[in-house]
């Protein structure tokens, strides 16, 4: 019996990565930098989770002049401001099947939590614009990248979500879209349902217990047949 479902955000609850990419590029150009991440490059850079870590990785592989952590932090803060404005403007919807799945879990009394690398303001922007101002009431716990020491693929963010839920991993399931996310959830001892996403669709999702092509089948996998 599954008592809680822990959701990744980017790529899982919503296809956000293209908006993240555009926000990075807008922040770069606002800062007078001539960097531009195209979709192919962004797919490669996504192997490093976390926006600040992704910028640092980009500087390293393209042998750009190094930046201080504070400069990267300021650039990333500007990117977060651009991203949240875009999301609040309604540019992103939840993936097809997610609203119905969240409602069905609520009706059944299953607890919900979030385990994501993304920054807290991004979660707030996405979930308030898609689920409404009271979205937080639906989730027992929200675990985000900057709340833990190590980002995915380390298990820290899922370990935190489990502590917030006060449940053992064996009674929960994670929903993820990326190989890094699967490794993170598995490292915390969770069963994992993987859903293919636009940016991580070519990832090796073989470590998951179940792989779905989209989110519409989630109810069939998680909910008992009587109410699924
Ligand atoms: C998502 C991420 C995030 C977003 C950007 O990974 O890696 O970094 O791309 O968010 P996952 P920030 O879905 O596996 O959690 O810029 O706020 O870090
Ligand atoms: Mg993801």
C-alpha cells in the first residue's frame, strides 16, 4: 500500500526546462554576456543538476574566465527572477494527466511531497499559477535543491522529503523524469516511476521500476483498480 507519492518538478510535473533555458539566456544577455545556450547544448548541460552548478560547469567546459561563487549566485538570482515572471505569466501548464492524478491521490488520502533540484521561488511560481494560491496545502513536504548539501543524483533531497513525510521509503514511490533523479530516489531506497520528458527523454531510465511514455498512465500504476 503506497502512503505517499514524491514528485520531481522539472520535466515531471511540468515541461519547464525550455523556459529555464530561455530564462538563463535572458539573464546572460541582461548581464552583458554573449553566451547563448541552444537546445542541444542545454540538453548536455542538464546532466549537471542545479542552475548555479550548471553555469559553473559551462564556464569549465568552454574554458571561460572563472567567476566567483557570488557572481554566479547573482547571475542565477537574475535568471530565477526572469523564470518566475515567465511562469507567473502562464507560460507553463502541468503535464497532461498530472492534475487528475493529484486530485485522485488527494481523494484517496495519499500524502504528497516534492523532491526537486529547482529553487523554491520556481516551485512557488509554477504551483501557484497552476494549482492556485493554496497549492502548499496539498503537499506535506517540499524539499528543494538549496535545502540540502548535495543535489541530485545524491539522495539528499529524497531523504529530506521522507523525513518531512515521516514515512519509510518502502511506503512511498517517487515520480521522476531523469537519470539523475532516478539515481537520487533509488539512493534513498524508493521505488521509482519514470515518465519520459522533452529534455530528458533520451536518458537511460533503466534504473526505474516502471517507465511510462507520459503522465497519463500514472493513476493506473499507483492507484488500486477500484479508484484508478
Ligand atoms: C532540474 C534542474 C534544475 C532546473 C533549474 O532537475 O536541474 O536545475 O533546470 O533550476 P530535477 P534552478 O528535475 O532533476 O530536479 O536554476 O533553480 O537550479
Ligand atoms: Mg526532473
